[in-house]
C-alpha cells in the first residue's frame, strides 16, 4: 500500500490567530471512509482535484494517490477549499459520534457488536470485491447499520482479482477479463498492531501454516475487516486462495471458506472483539461457527458440545439460495484433507462428529458435507430473504426435520431492502429530502403520507431530469463501447430520445432468469419498440458466469438481435455491468422488467432501486415482488404458482407480458394532460414511492434484524453463557436425554367426545425414561385451505397420573372443526431451547 502523503505546515506570523490550515491528512481521512459513497457533500473536493479521474472512477483514494503534490497543495492553499474541507470534517466527526437510532431506541442493550460474515461486499466500485446480489445485500446492510448506529462489524475477503470483467468481441460474444485489484489504489488500510507491525494471522492448511494479511475498511461509523492470502511468506498456490471470487474448483472454494470463517473469527479475536452475535450471510462463512466454538472452549475450558450449545444461541444464518444445488458441498475426502487436523487437534472431536453437522444422514459416510447444513445446525435463528423465499427454504430444509410439517421447519424471513441513499439519483434525493427531511433513512418515522403530498409536477420534473442524466451517461458508455469493439461509429446522440419510455433489464444472465423472454416473438417486440407515436427504448446489461455457456448464449442472442437494422437505436446492450453502471441505470429508468422462473429468485433488489427513483416495475410474482405487488403500483406477470421449466407456460407468460406493455404500460406513459404530464402514470409512481420504498429499504431490514434477531440472539447467548455456562449445560443435557430416551415415550389411550359445542380430549402417555417437563403434549389440526391458512396447535395439560406412571392429559376446545381434524403429538420441550431446531424428535398418535 502506498505511503500516505503528508503536507508541510504553512508558516504563520508570530501571534497569528487564524485556524490552522488543514493538510493532506484531512483529505486522507475523508477518502478512507466510504461514507462518501452515499453522502455526496465532498464530491466537489474530489472533482476539483481531478475531474476526469473523479467521473471515471468515483474513487477519492485513487485521486489522492495519483495527483501531484503541487496540485494538492495549490487547492489546500485556497480559502474556499479550506472552508469546505473543514466543514466536512466537522460534520463527519459530529455525525459519527452522535447517538443514532440504535443508541436512542436500545440504550441499555447488552449488545456490543454483531459480526457480519459475507463472501462478498458491494460497497462502491472503488472496492470491487463483489459479484452481485449477495454482495449487494451485504454492502447495503453495512451502510444502513452505519446510518442507524447498529454495531455491525463486517468480515470478508480482499479479492486480488475479484469477479471477472466483461466485454464483447466483434460477433457479440462475451469475453471474461481479470484485471488485478491493487490495494494501494483502493480505500483500504493495513491493520497494524500498536508497535506498527502489520497484523497477520495464521491458519493450518495441509502441509503448511499460511499467513493471512488483515485490512480495514471504514464504512461510515462501522468497519469492515478483510483478509487476503497474498502474503509473500506463503507459497504461490496459497497466495492465490483469495485471488478470484467464485473461481477455481471445489478444493479452492473450500480453502476460501476456511479462510473466511476460521480466519475471520481469529481476526476478530486478535482485535480484542468478542461479538455476542455472529450473522452468517449465506453458508460460505459457516466455519465461523466452529471457530467461535473453539475460542469459547479455550476461554472457558469446556467441551465442544457445551461450547456449540452456548454460542449457537448467538448465531444467525441468512440463506439466499432458492435451490438445493446452490449450496456449497464438499467431498468427504476433501474434508478429511483440510479439516481432519482441525477437528482432532483444535476442536477435540472426531471427524464423524464434524461430518454429522453438515450431513442430512449423519451416519452416511459417503454423503458430501453441506455448508448450509453446518450453518443451520450451528445457528439459533435461520431466515430467508423474502416471504416467498422463507417458504421455499422451509421446503428445501424439510429433510433435516423429518415428520415435522413443512410450515414448522424453523426458518423465517427478513425481506432484503436497498440502501436508498446509495441508489437514488440527485433529483430523487432532493425530492425525498423536501418531502421527508434529511434523516428519513436514519430513523423509523413513517414516510408514506409525506410522499403522497408531492404534486404531479414535482414528480414529473424529478423523473424527466433523472432520465436525461441517465441517458447522457449511457450515451457516453455506449460510444466508448462501440469504439472498443471496433464497430460502426454511429451517432450515439441519436440512439436515445429523452422523452421516450425507457425500459431497463440488467442482471446476471442465467437461464432461470429468462433474460430472453422478450425475444420470444421478435417481430412483436420490434413493433413495440419502433411505434412512431409511442416508441419504447430498451437498455440491457448483465454478465454470465465464464463457465455458464447457456447464459453466454443468451447474451449472444440479444447482441444478434440488436444488429438488426430496424432496431438499432432502440436497443443497446451495455458491456461490463458493475455497481457504477447499475447506479446510473436505476436512477433514470421509467420501467424495470424482471422475468425469473418462480420461485428461483430468492429476493432480487434491482427493482427496489428503480422504485426509489420513481421508476415502476413489471415483474414475475417471485422474490420481493410477490409480497410487494398490488395493481396500484405496478404490473405483474405469472399466476403466483410454480410451473417448472414448462415451455408452454413460458409462451403464455411472454404473451401476457407483451399484452401488458402494449395495452397498459405504454398507453399510460404517453397519456398526457394539458400540461404534458402523465397523471395516471404518476399516480402509480407516487404510491410506489410512498408504500414500497420505505418497506423495501435496508433501513427497515436492519431495524427488523436488530429488533427481531440481533437483540434476542445477544440475550440468548448471554443467558446461556452466564454463571459459567450453567444454562448451556442444562440445554445440552436436555438434548442428550431427549436423544437417548425419546423412543421410550409411548402413547396410551386417546379419547375424544363432543359435548355442548366443545371437544374434550383425554390422552394417556407413558413417559418412559423422560421427565414430564421434557416434552409437551399437543393437539394438531392442519390447515384446511383458504379459510384456515395456518395449522392449529393446542397444548394439553396434565390432569392426573395413575399408579402405573401413565400420565393423563386433558384438553377442551370449541368444536369449530370436526374432532377427526385433530391429531395428538408429542414434541420436546425446554423453556430456553428452540424446537425443532435443537431437538427435532416428534411422535404422532397412530
């Protein structure tokens, strides 16, 4: 990393009283905190230093590493520059030290920090260590945590190349490029000990102990810690572990996940941090569960089982995967190679015990080790990323909870949201500020009524201004792209019109996302685009993984279509879709299209970014749109059901998509009043912004995580760890008793009668080797359909015990349903344990 520049203090006349002149250190302080990526007060400073670099990189740190000392000193000697710099530093320091939502709402919370582990973080294009959706969520939640004062600490990897970059050859085929990330040009700093030594930690890999360098990124008032293996003390093979995000084979992926999970928790402890809560953003980081348990073992001199039982309460696992094949799984021999020594020498358990945490069938020696299973079994809470994804996840993980109804599989959901200040346009931000005030995303005040007071004129002025800004940026990008591809030098000024309905489709190109759905009937699409009275212009972008040949073929399909003379100027496919391009596109789009195959879009966030800018959505009823959609705020395709890879259904859906565009979307956009304003369209815009943007914001998501997950997890962990771990030991003993004695439980006679409008049940249970306090007797009645969407679960009470030890339980309920609807069941019970997560046994009445 380049040495920080320093400036010489100006000489002052004796007795001078003016404020000291700020130097390069002040600029460094601003540039090394990513707050500038969503607070744009300092933009004029960076533009003044180097306008071209600022607009092309949006990276203040690279500007400070590039411009000359002379240029910096000239500006630092300018009074106006000094005034602005001083004001920015004072504002920053005051803002970060002030109490935020968390400190005001939970002043006495026993929660010092939440360790947020993720394989990728999308914070800014100046730090390209992300691929897409997973990193998007991680980055936006880090920023929202900063805004709200939630004590989140991020843990990730500093990727040497990151994800691949994209361009097209002359035939429209995708090419993958791998430029190197230079840490000296990115806003990261080496973590150093008090004596100046670079903090490096070690982990054991087969045949060698490797060094991991530690870095720090400031994200507002929060911090992100990163590890990389590119230490010269390592072999060439080991230095490449953190080279390529989602690259390499299964063995490389396993090494990366060991570095993230085990190395990441070691890094936190080296820094003196012992977070009460560990949040696993996908299963990639699940090894952090093991390392957290190992540290607890060492700190308190307890066994692995006791440690895991205690720390489990403080772990939260968010799954983003919509299909079982999406989970990382590793062959047994690979796990033996990389984890055998770790299990034996550091966890003091057998590999069979370790394998049991990551297998469905714990005794199947051939079954692969599933990282999602490890994350689930090591966590006290599990959530999906949308309501629909919660349902899908309960189905995916159902095999781990045999004989339990799917609805009771212990997985909830926290729907993702976007960090609005990162994704809104300058025009939209000004309008939000006018309507809702500057602190709108930093508290929990309702915003809908404020937005509904905005006039059509205000909304339309914002929309036309943002669209114009976006199209200017897109034209510049497209011109550079055509030149690089060696294509025709068309007049890009004629490519887009600023008063035309502008539609966007930009995301990862994978077959399940059906990015070619609009191409199902190309002639119909051409008629839609080229209508002389009501034209449409379409902007596309997206990458396919370098090993995803079908996804790359979809890109080629679009590029071939764009070459048709009649559509040139109406459709473009921009290469190298990245965060900066995404920010440009979502700010100006009138309409955003999303066409995944339900239910494979776990959540999706691109459409949320559009609605924050007054754009509208037309989307499959999948992911977040399945819970967001109402006819007043946008359009939906599909029937809300799953149809698999049915080509006939695809044909039906694309027909409805064309029809919606032709008969509703396009006419509504061009239906103008006497002032040239599309009032019906703006009614949707207003209601979409008012109801959806606050609900699908990262601010709401982080408040929900904090109130419903982080605080309960911290309380659960603290409670289990108190008094030398007494409660944790008690829960573990209960688990062992349930496992050993469950099969001794026996149902006796069950009777039921209906009298005076009530059902009366009497249930005999032989407890066997269990104490009656260790289980519960319940009556279960499954859902009956639309009128009874949820199961009815009623707890029976002990009424007597006969001399043989048989316990009689009784229950009385209103006879709203037939007595035959009810089934008696026995389930484990402990006041401080999560069932069925920590004890999945269940016994149904035969």
